[in-house]
């Protein structure tokens, strides 16, 4: 390719920034950019063939080819404190079943609305509340996960010969080794409104469902880790469970924390600090997660009072956060800079562990100048005074 951009200076600065961040000697807040597969698939600029999510999901070779195209696009067009250009150690691609694969594994129908991401339809209606218990725990490689394994094996075959811009594709991201959380799964399977009613009116059923989901998640994660040659028990515990935003602190401690603890002890030694992704208004749970699960890295969404959170959790805790995704999507560059400056100026005096990002996951159709404005604001307003 002629006129290939030279990103060597940017990449050198990025490596130095993250090295300094880990040592606590950095002079600027670093930034990560949340641009996921949906940004690429649902954007006519990046997907001019208008390949639908259904088509993309139905063909492993098509998914592989679009993942290669997305990897190239991200490293040449998306600004942020990540390496740009052709990766020296080879390209990575990911299997992408969005956030529906766990629910699909339990048997939920997956729907593909035009112009939107796929979603799972609740399975456990009142007349089928006990359906999963009657079937027993699902096979980690059965049902939808059989399709997932087929895709993973095909991707591993494709990377033996695949190249992007003359550089080999050398790795496939480790899919299906994490979880969106047992409480969120219970909400997806039962419907959030029904589950919350169960929690109050039928607690025995609620706990039976949560025990079922927690145990099956543990078995699946261990099986997939083993299949990919990874340790079944990691040194730290990382997960997500967005739906705990529905609960008070006391309800979380009583109804969900015991299951999170079970996962943490089954899947990790907890000798190293872990992390969690929690979108929505879940920050009231962060202190509990830190103290009970050794979680010291929080990836946040919106709404978040970043300064108050940093002050409450202390200087050893890393908080990832920034302007809400809707503002980045619909606002002007000037509005994005103003909100970015407000957040950065608020957190810099109280934390050197803050990581700037969108809050959370930049939507498709977001103008590139808005993403650039986010990064420019971090470069301009993210420097520490000392």
C-alpha cells in the first residue's frame, strides 16, 4: 500500500504512557476508545455492502473476513491511546455473538431487528419457569455453544494463512471465557420485571435459578478455558453483571453477592486484583465489590459522578469513565470537549488511576470528528499539574 501512515511515534508515546501509568509516574490521563463490532457492522461507511447482523452471524467465513476488515479499520481510523497501524506481532480477530450468546446457550430465541443489534427473547415464562431445571445443566459445548465452537475452530483454521496488509493474522480472541453475570442472565431469561417479582414473592425459585445459572456459568467458563489452553482457575476475577443496577446495596448483598463470591472462588485464586464492567447507575455497589471480591478496576457507563467515586474508593482503584455515549454520538465537538474537560478537571486532583473513555461503547453512526474531539480533549485537559 502506497502512502502508508507512519504511526511509530504515536505508538512509542502510547507504550511509554501505559508503562508510566502502571508505575504511577504518568503525566497525563490515558484514554481508551470503546468502539466495538456493532459500530462497524451497523455503519454504512464501514459496511457499504449492508451486510446484516443475521448474515454476519450466520457464516463463520464472512464473520472472519469482516473481523479482519474491522481490525484494519480500527487501527487506522480510531483515535486513542492504543497502538495504531500494522501490529508488529500480528493481527487479532474476535468471534462476535454480541451479548446474546449466553442467553442463546440456555435456549432463548435470538431476534435480528433491521438496523439494530440482535437480542435474546425471555424464555422462562410463568408456565415454563422450571424448564431449565427439568433439562439439567447445559453442556458447555452443546446447544448454541456447539455453533460457537464451530466458529472458533474455523477461525483457528483461517488464521493459518490469513493476512492483512501483508502481516499475518496470528490470534483469535478468547471468547466465551467470561460472563455477563448470573443476575443479568436471570433477567434475560425470566424478564427483569418477572425476576424482581420472584425475588420478593418467590425467593425459593429465585435462589434455585441463581444457583443453576451460577453453576452452569462456572462449568462453561472452565471448559472453554481448558479448550483454549488457558488455566481453568485464573489469578484474578473479572466479570460483568449490569442488571445489579436494579438493586439496593442491601439487596445486592443478600441476593446476588453470594453467587458472585461463588464464581470468584471457583474461577480464580483472587491473589491478584480483578475488574468488573458495570453500565448504568451501579456505583453504589462498587465499594462492596472492592471489599468483598478484590475488584480494583471498574469500567463504568452512565450516570457516574467520577470525582465522588474516586474519592470514595481511594487512590489504588482504577476507574474507567467519561462523557455519556449519547453525547459523543449526538453532540458537537465543542460540547464533547466541554464535558470532557469538566470530568478530567474533577478527577485529576483526587486520583491518578483514572482512565478516560466514553461511557460506554460509542454507537454506530457517530461522526469521526466527535471521537477525535474526545481524544483531543484528553490530550489537552488530561495533563496533571505535577
